[in-house]
């Protein structure tokens, strides 16, 4: 004779073993439904509504239940790679944040021109005007300044912010002579900082590792891009990108420079 399957109703969860396999138990207080799978202990009640995680089949490690086939089918355990592909996500992994922050982002831009007869020296780049010699700057050609604060670049896990300088130099029909090297310099103001129409700035020592963008004896009719290496954030403060030249600019020569300060996390 077969077992008789019947429904048991109570105002709490089951506290005793089922009497038969296939028995249905209803908790009238919570609305939970259970089905018996054996008769040896109270643990033989399997909750079926609402379905808890403990009632689901086990899944493979680091997977998500889903369907990536494009049609109706039985769910499968999707891997991380399958899930990312299905969601059309690029530059994202679940094991490391490195690829999320690897691209460079520009945080500061400056430009300047440099003309014939300018002597060798260190010149600050400006906001579209002539490169300004250290110690002086005209209000007509303001020096391009950037404030760097570590608080603006917090660490992301084990990743820390790095900076680099990238420059483009263009020349006219006459080679300018000498070498050009760009770097990041701290800027301070002297006690006497300029009279009418003039602001005076003082450049400190180039930030270590920032002066990797360099070109030797640029040719005439040139447009060339120079890329420096990554360097650590300097101390909080005000900075300028400046170029060091090693020779007097040749007669009739004209140089135009564009520089950007970029950041990324590594």
C-alpha cells in the first residue's frame, strides 16, 4: 500500500520529522511552504516557497546563475568572463582593479612659444604666450600653474596615483639648435612679487623623475611628441611645467610647445 500524502498546517516552522515522503507543510504565520524528502529528522523538510538559497543546487565557485545563449533555456553557472561578455563590460575584472585605472588622464595643459635669440635657460610654459624666463612673468603671458594635493588622488586599494609629462614640439623652417627637456617645478612667490603689469615667480628644483620628456637638437619643420616616465606625486603645492634649453635659439627660428600633465593609478 502506498504512503498517503497530506498537508500539515501550523503557525510555525516544522519542529519534528515528516511522517511520510512527499508530505506538504504550511507555516500559516510566515506563508512558507515545505516538502518532505525523508522521514528521519526535522531537517528532512525542504523549504520550497519562497525558495531559500539552501534549497538550491550547489553552484561552481565564482559563478553567477544566468542564461547567456540569447534564447530561452535552462539556467547555467556563468563564469566571470562569460558574465562580463554578456554585459558588454570592458576594462573590468573581478580579480584586480589595475585595468580600471591603467589609462592616463590629462589633469593640466599648457603651451608656449620660444623665439629666435632666446638664450639657454629654464622657461615656464604659459597659457598660449611666450615661454617665461625664470624670475619674471608678464600679465600678458601668465604662467600656467597647477595645484597638486595628495587628497585629490586617494589610493584605490593597493594602487597609487602616478604622474607623467607628455609634450609636443613644433619648429619652423629653421632648426632652433640645442636640446629641450620638460619637467615639473614647484612654484613660489618672492617677497617682492612684481610691480604694475608684472608678476614674478620662483621655480624650485625639478620634481624627481618628472624630466624624462626630452629632445636633442630638434630638426626644422618638425612636430614631435615626447613622453616622460611615471613619477610619484610631489608634495602638496603649486607647480608649473618648464622647459630647460641648452643653447640660444637660432636666428629666424621659432618653436611652439604643448605639454600636458597626466595621471594614472598603478
